[in-house]
C-alpha cells in the first residue's frame, strides 16, 4: 500500500516540481523577450472586454485596436509571456473589470512587427516569484553538509534563503505585472534579505571549526 501511495505521490508532485523549476524560468525568459520586442507605445481602444472566473483564478479576455503608421491592427494579447499572454491573473487582479468597450488604453508594440502588442508592460509576477522561491529552496538543500547538517558556506546560505524569501514576497505582496522600474527595488530587497539570512545563519549555525575546537578544549 505504501508503495502504491509513493508512486501516486511521485506522479503528482514530480511533474509539479519540474513545472515550477523549469516552466516558470522559461516563462520569465519568454516575457523578457516580449518586453524587449515591445519597444514603442501608442494609444489604442478596447473592442471587447470580458472577465472570467474559474476555480479561484481569473482571466481577462480583452481585444483592442491600435494604429501604427496609418495602418490599423487588432490584438488580444494582454501581458508578456507564454502562459500569461491572455491575461491569466490567478486571483491577483481583474484587468477586464476596469476596461469596457471603447475605453482608451496605452499599447506597447514591436516597431519591426507592429502586429505584436502588449496591454501591460512588465513581467508576470508568477514567473519571477516562483522562479526565485522554488530555485532558492532547491539550491538551499545543497548548501548543507550531508554529515553535520551545517551550511557549507554562510554566504550561499544567505543567498539561497534570500532568493526564496524574495520570491514569496513577490507572490504575496506585489501586483500581477511587475513593471521594469520596480526591478532595482527588488534587487535591493533581495540583497538585504540575503544579508539578514546570512547573519542569521552565522548565529544559528556557528562555524564547524569553532564548534570542534570547543569540544576538543572541553575534553
């Protein structure tokens, strides 16, 4: 029975772990490429707007038109990314509720290929938040020595803990789309969290040599 439960758990959690380890970083890379492509801005107008709820998640179905060099275009891409391009918000927002047909919107587009456009210019917070949190936890498991369960390096301990702390902060506290202007703040916050975690690691896990020396002295 335990064998069957173990197999069932592996079938569920292994694909989920692989998805979080690799799909979210891939989503971040794709969204970064989309933001690099969307190098110009123009005014557009909403054609249709629908907000859908499904099992606690929300989706914004928005179609809009815009004009570039006298030519009209239409698009339904809301955000940058591969998964988030249609406005998946996972309960974190409701963009379509604030946009009605005829509303004026700012559209970012690719000057080389004007048919490519975005309504919201920024990274999906899930792509960055889950990437930092999951990779921070996974890499953090390799920081500890397999014998005495102490960090091999307090610097690496601080960096990995800082990564997953920042990831959870992004997921819990920030809006669905992370604008480029917030990146310096996130980098500064991550550095502070890493330093604090590193200091905590030094207090909780004193250097192995110091502990060994103390034991030898006591004997």
